[in-house]
């Protein structure tokens, strides 16, 4: 998030899944453009899974993934490597059929939005089948109005009218069929758009599709970003503004192969978070010019990309060959074939700023590529190959091993990933697993939480009902469907080994409340997964864990389950099974029902906050997520742990800033490790965002942090005392107010081994709610240090590639000594280290 443009974290959920999009005329399937000023910001929530195909009826050209975006995303398109069967495989499979029914369409939908005025009389619908709203799906009838009605009915949060909300969630479902539309479908805040994965529905742009609504002569088919009216770029199929919680999964885009086509699959110009996975592109404007056209960013990580038959594989030359506009790009475990230029970059010896355009490649294969990497003025950075070439590692940027900077331009020793083979699949790539959609499972194999006596109304104590439902589901070897609702709990919810849990519309919220979680001297988990002696598999998706009111001792999620990822009988080697969290988020404060909104927890930048003046009623969580010493074998994808910096449901609909206190973000103490973090974010906690202590064998793909906006007023010593049992940081005295050192860490690593991080954004935008400390034109003064390595020789094999920081004068601190300053690594807005390793093995 750029403080000059995006002053507050926005909560947007765009979730699109299992769709085929067919393009005709001047159309873009998915596109994201966003513009805002310093005082105003729109926000939405969208989640897309298992949905349509966007396409024209052209022959199928090679797949490509056109995306332009600001930062923080993982893109993965090797679908076949990610769609492994569910590890907990007891549900009964359906008979083989390309158009088999999908459980989500057949299950009884009784989800509620308890803080929506329409919920009291049952008039508000969370689940919406577009055919119930009049859509035909016959490929002939114009279904635009019916689909739009399904998206917007019920007084939902429309762009231009509503800033943001959690009160009106919706899951918009497309059964099998071909849906003809003649103008853009305008998406709304807090929406999932989902299709039948067994017979993927198709969204077709008609030959008379209305164009020009977003500028130029084209329009998006699905428009999730109605915020910029003067867009000049001709765009087409989908328009998504990326924020935290945004997700695209299992989408196929079919576009024209004509040389003059203006079809584009996805256009993402801005945003500060999100996740894309399992995307396939055919044809399109960018598809034949460049598979991926990255016009600018702060940082972006691509994994498992396959590019074939393109002029340019990855274009990161940006808008100028002399002044780089792309911050960094990380590309790993990918393949480029039959392409003229593999990667086109703007970085050279004279390009400015010096660290901009940083590029890191690892485990990349190229075959029949004329020029592998080309710089400005046709300068060849890496020659091409008419045969096959394996690139172990290649870097262009500033390196520290751990001292520096040394400018890199060329090959180097790759990460010693084989020192942690537990993190790899049979091919040697980092393991990955798609979010389970249970598409082969019969609806009879699901149990509903509301059918099992849980109410989800935000008032009834559902502790016992949820715990009994989980036990019953595991005993019956069935999947627990947690209907949309707010499930108030006054004791710990225990998830046993063998559980499979899926929420609805990302609106299934476990809400802790009352005294059990309000003792800072005796913290307790709201949700606990397994115990230290438990092993097995748990799959958990599409849910939120939150707190209500003062909850000084709440640990929102404690994971203690061990999952044996290796199975001796696995003939292919590599990971055989993992436990996983997909689209599971923690949200602390800032929403209706939290009792932690602007009325209770307003900002006080003009008051000196002490232990006496601090608003104790706004102490809302002790620790957001704890992966304990006994846990291992955990896969996390698109998980966002957020302490509210603003009120999503502000009555004035302007996202007013608030002050909510949550002590610690993500604490990983796993002794064995084997943990994957894909597209995760941790924000606005008091003492730290990410902390890894006495752990090993961790993969991170693009992590994101933001420091609490109110710090240093109060500083990180308040309101939580140091907890040595959790290995809390010890902060220096704040006697000198000019030295802003008593601020929470973005990333802290203690006595750990074999950590691999590919893309990181550690951001400090505010100092007591004032953003001037992070402006690009000034020396950053938001905080002095943001990333700490501690443990002397007990820290080893720590590898970070493309590390961004904002607002901090010290980028890396090791055992109390500053190793890296921001001044040596200035980038487009952030400061960037291309390669950081604790071992000097060059």
C-alpha cells in the first residue's frame, strides 16, 4: 500500500472460481484498475473460485498469464501439480461425469448475515443461484440483467455508494451452462462468484457487447473495480482491484488469436494483496505480445508459470527504459519455451533508481528461447538457447551475504533447497496444493453446522454445538459445512485430526467473547487444531476467526497438529499429504458485531498514550496465530491475519481509522517445520508481525506486513508486557523520542535454520497516524529497524530474495547490529535487497 495513495488498509474480498470466459469484440475478462486520493479509499471483498471460462470461439493458442499489478501476489498455473486428491479421502466420490452435480448447488443453504437488517426476517440471501434470478444459461438469452440482480439484490454494498461492509456477504453461484452477457457485470463488496467445477460454466461476451465504460473502446466482463473513470488503457475480460483476501482460482480465459485483438485476460494495475492460482489463458492481446506484462509494482512473485509460443515471456521493462517502474519480480519453478525473448527488463548499469527492476530466477527451464534476458537497447543480459537450458539461479540487483551491497548481474549458486527436501515435490519444485473444492464428493457426505444445532446468529453461545459438530463429522467421516453466520463462542473450539471444514461466502465467522478469553495472564486459544500428541490431516477453508470486545488473552488460532508429509509407500517421492488452511483469515476489530469499531476505539494521535490513558476496552487479542513446537506439515495459502486499522462498517462509510490492540501476529515455533506460506499477510500487531523461533524448513512465497499505525503512541511495550515463554522481543528504552526503535518488528527470526523466502514486503507507513514519515521524497523515519535476525551462529541457511521495506532506516539487523540501510537500496518507492543470505557461499 502506497501511503501517498492508499492511506488505510482496505478489506476487499473478490473470489472468482471455476469459470470459462469467452470474449468477442473488444472485451477484457478480468481487469483491475484503481485510483484514489489520500483522503478517500473504496474497499470491497471479492472471492472467486470454480467459475467461468472467458473466451471467444477461436482455436486454442498456448496458455499465458497476462497480469499487471502493484504488489504481493503468487501466480501458479501448473494446474496438474496442484490438484492432488484430498489427503483425508474418506468422502464418497461421484460417478465419473463431465457434468456431475456439485454439492454446493445441492446442499440446503441456510447461511445468514446476522448484522444485516434483512436477516431478522429472512429476506437477505447469502447464497444466490443465478438461475433463481432468471438467468437461462442457454447461450442465446441475454443473461446480463439476471446475473447483475443476483450480484446486487438485497441492498448490498455497491461501488460508488458504499465504502465497505461485512454486513452483506454473498456467494453467487453459476450452474453449468453458457451465459451470454452484453455489458459488464458490476461486482459488489464481499462477493464470491463460484461455478460448478465438474462442468465449468461459460460466460460469453455477446457480439454487441457494450464497450467504453472504463475508457478506450473496451470493457471488462466482470468488473470488480468501479473506481477509476478515466482509464485510458483498452482492457477487457475481468477488472479486479486487488486487496487482501482477493482470490482468483481455477479460471480459464479464451480470447481471439487475431493479431489485432484487444482481448485481455486479466488487467490488475494496482492493489496491495491477493492471490491467483490455477489460471489458464488462450490467445489475447498480451498473450502473443507478452505472456505477462508487468508495467509497474513494488514486488511480485510468480511460481509454476508455463509460457509457450510468445514474443516475450515476462515483460518487466515498465513504462521507461531509463527509469525503471517495476520494483522487483521473483520467478521460480517455471518453464519458458518457443519464445523470442524470455524476460525483457529495463534494468541496466545506468537505470534509476539503482535497486529498481530487481530480478531473481530460480529453478527455471528454458527451451528454444532466442534471448533469455534482454535489457534496454537490446542489451543481452543472458544469451538464448536453441536447445534446452536449466537455470539454477540468476539475479540482477543488490546482494548481501550477509554483508554488502554487491551488485549482481548473472548466475549464482541457487538456494540450498535440497537441504529441506521435505518442502519439495517429486520434481524438486516447492510443493503446492490447490484449495480443495470437493468437486467429486456427493452432497450426502456433508453435514451442516446449523443442522447440528449451531445458530450462527451472533448472540447464541455456539461453543458446545460447534465442538459436537466437529466430533460428529470426523466420526462419520464427513465434511463439516459451516453455514454463513457469526458463531459466538465462550470457550475453545477444538478441531480434531481428520476434520475437513469449509465455510460459506467467506462469511462463516467464529467470534470469541466474554471472560474466558479475557485474562492476559492466562491466554487461551479460540480455535485449537490438534494437541501436541496428535498426528493426522486437517483441511480448513473459507472461514474467519475474530474476537468481540475486550479479549486480552485470546489466541485466535493455535495449531498443534503434526502431519506426516512423507509416506513410505509413495512411489514418486516428494510430499504425499499436508494439512492446510486456504482462505482462512483472522480479523480483529473493525466490523459490525466486534464491539471494536470507531465508537469504542477511535484514534487519539493528539494524546500521549500511557498505561493509564490507554483504552483497555480495545485490547482485543493476545496472539493471532501460534504454530506450536509440536506442529508440522502445515500448508497455508492466502491467509490474512489482520488487526483492524480502520472500521470496515463505519456508519459514515468512509473507513475511519481506529486503534485496536493485538499483541502478536504469527508465531512459528515448530521444531520439525515443513511449513509452506503462500501469499500470506500479517498486519498491525503490537510486538511483531511474523516471528520464527527455533524452527526449520519453512517456505515463504511473498509475505506482507504493515506496522501498527498508532505506534509509537503507544510504543511496542504497551499494552502487553514481555512474555518470555513466547520469546517476545525485548525493546530498548524509548528515552530518546527521535529514535523510533520501540516499534513492532515486521519480521523476526530467532535461532532457526533453512528458511526460504521468495518475495517479502515489510512496510511501515505511519508514525502516530502521520504518513509523512514514509514518503518517497524524504528519509524514512517511521521506525529505525524492521527485520531482525537473532541467535548468532544458531541462525543458519536463512535465504530471502527480493526483500522490500518502506519507512524504515534499517532494513536488516543481525544480533543488534544494523547490516543494511535503506539508503543503499532505493527502489521505485520501497527499498529492495535482491538477495540476502546468512551464508556466504558464492
